């Protein structure tokens, strides 16, 4: 399978997983949202949540597929920025979705739980 | 994830025949499709109808997974706004559909492959015309990238 197709498959799987996540389910799928913010700002928030969730599930997917990986290796697989990955890793660790499992080349190795 | 159903049907394809999955609400669109049948309106056989109780029940993952499994298009058909049997199911879907379209676009699939339409129980003709039009549109777009992904395994 070519790399392009592999990428498409990985991204779609991450999107499907993202839509299954609690965080996205809370904001998507309501006809009227009773929050005290203007519509444009709400849309912006939902968009950023959607982007974050897809990226996070891409990271989890990469970890599940290829086993323990460092941030650098995750960046190669997912084509995301390393700084962004670190931010996501902090959030994912806090939610108990990934954990550290030792070191490789003086970098932490992460694994999906 | 199961990947066989769509593959089997398309094994011996030479001329591209699209496969469209349609989620129809029980009270309007499904009755409309039924009427199209009983009124003997002709429409392409490329559509596979799945009856759901309300469009508000359709989770975004259902649409995305249909595409992921190799469907060339997904149609979501429900009652006209204000006519929902459950008061506001179709409004929920309308809102949700914006996000589905966005998600489909960001994944790299053409957003035209997913459509949301309102069909009432008396619009059999409209249903047949819609299926004809959508089949033509998908034929022009070509096969879904996932059909190729699944077949190359």
C-alpha cells in the first residue's frame, strides 16, 4: 500500500476515534447550545477541539500501531510539529491514555495504555 | 474493523458503478423511498438504504465508517425542518452535518461525497430524482479512495 493511502487510512481512523471521544461528543450534535458566548466564538472553539482530538487520536493510533515511540518518531509518523505533540502528550498523560516506558537516545518513550 | 461487504460487491468491476449508502429516517425519507417504489419511479440500483428512526440518531461515526469501509457516497435523508416526528431530530443532524463535512474535508475525501437532504413521505419523485442526480455526481467524482485502499490489501 502506498504511503499516501496509508496516511489517508490513518487520518480517517483517527477522525472516527475522535468523534467517538467524550470531548467531541459534548460539543457536536446539539441543535441549540445554551452557552453564553457568541456563535462565531463557539464555532472557533469546536473547530479547535475537533483539530486537537483528531491529532491526539493520530498520536494514540501511532503508539498502538508501532509500540513505544519517542516524540521524534511520533512526529515522523504523524507529520505533526514536535512542540504540538509535546502539548498533546501532556494532555494525554493527564487523562491517563498514554504513559512513559523508559528512554531511548535520552528521549522518553511513550506507550498507549 | 470489518471490511468485506463493500469489497465483495465490487470485485468484478470494469465500469465504475458507485455504491451509495443512504440513511433514511423512518417517518419521511424511508416512506418517500417506499412511495418511489410503489409509484414505479425508476432510479439507479447503486443505493443501499438503511432505515433509522430519526436523522438525529445518526452518529457522525456512522457516516465516516461507511466511507472508511469503501462506500463512494453517503446520503442522509430526513424530514423537512419543522416536520420531525421527534420535534428536533433533523435540526440536530443539520448542525452535526456541518462538522461531518468539515471532518471529511480535512481527512482528504471530497466533501461532495456526503449529502444531507430533506424528503417528505409524499415526495417519491423527488427521492428518485435525487438518487439519479447523486449517482451521476459520484460517477463524475470517481471511486472513493478507500475502495482502492481496501482492494490493494
